[in-house]
C-alpha cells in the first residue's frame, strides 16, 4: 500500500457550453461537479482556486458560452492503494500490466497519482490506456505506446476484433452452465453521485456470455466473455441474471442498485481480467495475453 503523502495537485480546465450560458459560476460548478456541495465550492472560489478566462471571479459571476473555467486544485493526500504491478507484455508498441485490485486505472475523483496511468507514465510518458478496469477489478490492462498502436487497437476494439475474458465469483448457483445476457446499460440515479451506470431500458446495447467453471457450496466460479465494454458491464449483467458478484456493495439482483448503494469504486468483490486476445498493431499476428487469477478465482482442481 502507498504512504499518505501529498500529490502535486491538478488544474482542471473546461469550456462553458451553450447549455450553461447565463448560469452563475457557482451554479455551474455545483451542477457540473456533484462531488462537492455549495459551501465547498463557495470556499474554493473565495480562496482564489477558481477563475474565469484567467481572471478572479465571484460565485455570482454570470457565464457566457465559450468562456474558460479553471479550478486549480491544491495538493491533497490520496487514499492508500496498491502501487505495485507486474508487466505481462512489452514491446515498442504495447504495454500490458497485471493491475492489482484497488488501484484505479485512470485519474478520477480523489485519485490522480495513485493510478495505473500515472505509474505507467513514469517510465512510458506517451502511454495511452486502450480500455479501463474498475478500481476493484484486477488483471490485464493494455496501453498503447505509439499513435499507430493506439489507432489500430481502437479500431479493432470497435469492430469486435479484441476478445476479452474475465473470471468472477458470483452469488448462488445458476440453473444452467452457459448463458448470454443482453440487458442494456445506461445511467440511473444514485443518491450520492447523481447518477451511475446500471441496467436501464434507455441504455446502450451490451452483450456478455457466461460459462460456469465450478459450483461451490456458497458461490459459483464463472468465466465471462464480453462483446461490448460498458461501464461495470459484468457486475451489472451478472446481477441482472440473478447472480451478483459475491461482496458487490453496489449492484443487487436484477441489475439495479442496492437499497443503500456504495460508490462504484468500492471493493469487496472478485473480478479479474483474465485474457486478452487481439491482433498486434504492427505485425498483425494474433496475440493472447493472460494474467493468472487470484487463488479464489481458480478452480479447486487447479489449486
């Protein structure tokens, strides 16, 4: 786990869109950034952390479309997370790591330097993540190290040329050994965040294929292959089928939120990105990468 040292802070810059024109600076900040309340944003503006077009602004300053709002967030202590990872594959074009559970993939919320992207860029400054894993999800995380690799893999991802296989520990005992789930996924209301992704009739199409690997007394070990990459797709789809991940504090059976849902990054469940199969962006040879699952996601016969 990392020590609780201050990071270097960060400057957030955004343009005011037509829909926000006419609102005050305070209204804009509270509406766009629901992680902080009115009093917190007022204190930040009063401390000179926020400006509009480079000039000091008041909470009641009216905004115009096209203006630049800047928040200079001072250094803060990030939550402790695992900062060590193994390199699974590396060449001039690609880097694949085995991300530990608990380490965010990219900066968000209270995380900036305690993220896989920041750690990878210490040695590979041009690295660009080709996908994301949830904070509580372990396993294969792939980065492009060249523009050519980024463009080629992004195209292959869109056309389904990348095969993604996960391991998960699900509640209960399914009544079949294989099944597919195509429930759409989209934003729904969350009591603390405003919204979060879950099963939604108005959401985007999503498709997952599930196969039972081992039935246990208290849970079922499954393999999940996903053909789309919606946020929290496996967690939502297994919950939709009546078998949420063991220990998932966010999603309930049916694919909606639990009665008192945790934040999306809260851990406690076991989900591992086990295999990635794709065409190498330079040679176009087929690569299959694998990150060994944690012990609880291995069938008993394999130790």
